[in-house]
C-alpha cells in the first residue's frame, strides 16, 4: 500500500514538474541580451546618419524597441523577442540605407569632379 502511495506521489510530482517546465518554455526567457543588441544597432544606425537618410526605418526600430521593453516589463517575453527581432532588422535596414545613400552622394560628387576635370582638359586642349 505504501509503495502505491509513493509511486502516485512521484508520478504527480513528475507531471507537475513537466507542466511547470512546459509553461516556463512557453513564456520564454527574458531577452535582456537581445535588448542590448538592438540598442547598440540603433545607436550605430544613428551614427551612420540614418536620421537624415532613413528616418522612417530608424523610427520603426525605436518604436519597436520601446514596445518590446514594455512587454519585457509585463513578462511577455515571446512577444518582446519577436518585436526585438523586427527592431533589429529595421535598425540594420536603416543603417544600410544610410550607407547606400551616402555612397550614392559621394559617387555623384566624384562624377561631377571627373566631368569638371574633363571639361577643363578639353578647353585647354582646344585653346592650343
């Protein structure tokens, strides 16, 4: 009789432990490390002049970061993690757009400089 009670208690504890484990996995773990990564990438995007060349993407990243922080405070880690992934993508996109736009501007300036030099060379060769 004592053996049946012990077996029953072990089975009950096992089921409760498994339930607790499943619940913990479903709620996710705190994405504190990812928060820091997103903040770093947003700062890097700002430094790359994303405020000028990709303000929409930067703003989306900042808004999603703020919303994710609120979700972390509410212990809604899975939803926060999803938003942090989106914010990370938006921050990286803002940085890429900014870099591309700066390169396009530099390319245009170089092309204008080459054209000006070409015209100067042509005018000097015609003057001879």
